[in-house]
């Protein structure tokens, strides 16, 4: 290790020792029956608990940032530290030894997807104003992409933005907007040229979520929580310097976000859900239910473990590319596909082993607690691009199979809508 990296490690260790508590059970080990057994993915906390967790995430991000660990690889002119990506990996590994607040409300969408998009396509005022504030935990960002009639076929979106001098006026409805109720800004895709083909008439904007005309309404999901929302935009005014990329060039901007989204979701290797479906934890489940000798169950667990290891290597490759400044490629879509499948298989495996103990909360450790994750797994197949769309990307971009027939790459969007077409193709 170089002297510079030695100094970085010592500095990070000093910061963590002074600001966090070291875990008594390392994150990679399992002690069955000890500690909280809740396995959350989306969470179903009451609003006051949710608010406390968001405040803790912000406070931890602020401390990290002020100490120089909040945006380790970011450009110094926007508040980053400008270190190579290896420093980021080293810091993550060190931090995993400590109990620190979960910062996914900031990192998954804002810092994982919108931050890199602003950096790549934003105008200077937006970069100056939002990047340091986002990485310091002050500004949470949400993704205003999906609409009632535009999900997989995102380019069919209908929210409009009409120019009015130095401003744009945005009107429409977004849906499934995760964490919009916590967000200060949103990245919105809007139709700016209905007379152009659907991918060529979209523009991207950063919207102030407290602006007049923005109405956020929560949606409750079956796992119990209400972490996503409908967002209504009624003549919301956005300055032109909040536009990302060129006018009508929003599809390119969206692709930056979507590729980072897949990398962000697929690379989500930590947290209670990932730990719960890890081979040591699932082995502990087998042991606790007297099934260690069950050859069929052991074989399934071994197959899952092999797929998890393969996904981990794929992620590492994707993270290295990302942190070296490259755009994520189709491997990020494969990671996302695999991550969702592994988590789903792990949750179903545990549910099968726990059997009827899963049904009622008898207080028995590690049984009823699987429900929250189980009920979240269908959403994992959908968010960040559905399983079918990820398979299409894998087929076309990795395996080189023929593309799906595209019916609408040249027809003006307005005509597509009139003829009721435009629902083919799929994200990316
Ligand atoms: C938990 C969660 C959080 C989310 N958060 C956000 C967010 O923060 N911001 C945001 O903008 N969106 C968000 N979404 C929305 C998500 O991106 C969309 O739900 C997703 O892209 C699918 O779109 P859709 O729901 O309209 O389904 P549709 O696109 O209507 O798909 C319906 C079904 O048809 C299949 N299908 C569609 N097209 C094809 C095709 N070409 N080939 C094969 N099969 C196809 C799909 O796979 C799916 O099974 C979230 C969704 C979930 C579940």
C-alpha cells in the first residue's frame, strides 16, 4: 500500500473510532438468536420513526462529508475529495466494521443515480447549488420518471414542459416515486416536442419539490410501508438553468440515470436483507430448524450461494468501471436481475424452511420476521426496470440476439398517441 493510502486508512480509522461504535458481531458473521431479527427491505415504520431514521442518515452523511469521507471520488470543485476509486472501496470496507445509520434514503437514488446525472449533464448553477448539498446530506433527490402509462416504455411519457421565457412550465403526473415525501429535489423527464419521435422529444429537469404546483401523495405497498408516491405537477415553474442536457436531448440524460440505477440497485450488497439471504445466515436458518442434514435443501442453498458469488464478482467489475469514470454498461442490468432473483430465492428458501412458523408472530426469533422481506420481493422484480426488460437487455446487448421489433422510432409521438400505439420497446 502506498504512503498516501496508509495515511488515508489511518485518517478513516480515526474518524470512525471517534464517531461510531465498532460492531461486536462483524457484518459477515451471524449469531443466531441475538439482536433484532427484523429483516427490512422497504420498511413499514410509522412516520415518526421514519423521520428519525432520515434525520440520522442526514446527520451521519454530514459528519462523513465534513470529515472528507462523504464524496471521496467526487471532483473537488463541487465538494468531492478527488481521490481514486480504490479509496472509496477501502473506506466502505472500514465503515462496514462499525454500526452506523443506514444512509440508503440518500445514497440509493440521490447519490447513486441523480448525483452522477447532474455531474454529467447539469449546468454550472445546478452543479454548484445541489452537488455539495446532496453529498452533505442536506438535499435528498427523487426520480420523477414513471407515469401511469409509461413504465417499461418510459419514452411514452406524457408530462409536458412548455417554455416560457427563461422558465419552463411543467404539467403532468408521475407515479411510484420512491422517497418523494422526503425529497427536496426531483429529476423529471418531460415531453417538450410532441411532434418528434418519442425518444427525441424529451427534456430532463431538476424540479424543486417545494415549488408551487407540486403535490406528493403517498401510496401504500403490500409490505406495509408507504415509501413511494404519486406526484402531481400542476404548472410548476422551473428555471432553464435547471435543465439537464440539451432541449429534446433528455433521453440521453435518462440513460445515464437508468444505467446508474441498475448499478445502484444491483450493487446494493449490504443491509439487513442482503445479510439475511447470505449463505451463513441461511445455514443458521437450516440449523435452527433441524434441517442441516437435508440434502435437497443443502443443494439449493449451494446453488444460491454460487449465484450470489457470481453476482458479487459482476458487481465488483461494475463498481470498478463506475468508479473509474466509465458509464455502467449492460453488466449493470445483469447485476440488477441477479440481485433481485437472489434476494427472492433466499427469502423463499427461508420461508419454506420456517414453514408454518412464518404465519403468526409467536415471538420466536427469526421466523415471523421473514414476512417483511417476503412481501417486498415482488417489487424487486419491477423497480429499476422489470425482470423481462433486464432479460431483453441481456439478450440483445450481451448475447447479441436480434432486437425486439421497434414500431415507433421514427413516428412523431403525437401520431403514436392518436393511433394508440407506442407501448412497445421497453426501457433503454
Ligand atoms: C418499489 C418500486 C419503486 C419504484 N420507484 C420508482 C421511482 O423512484 N421513480 C420512478 O420513476 N419509478 C419508480 N418505480 C417504477 C418502475 O420503474 C416501473 O414500475 C417499472 O419500470 C415497470 O413499469 P410499469 O409498472 O408501468 O409496468 P409495465 O411497463 O406496464 O409492465 C407490465 C408488465 O409487462 C412487461 N413488459 C413490458 N414491456 C415489455 C417488453 N418490451 N418485453 C417483455 N415484457 C414487457 C413487464 O416486464 C411487466 O411484467 C418503482 C417501482 C417499484 C415497484
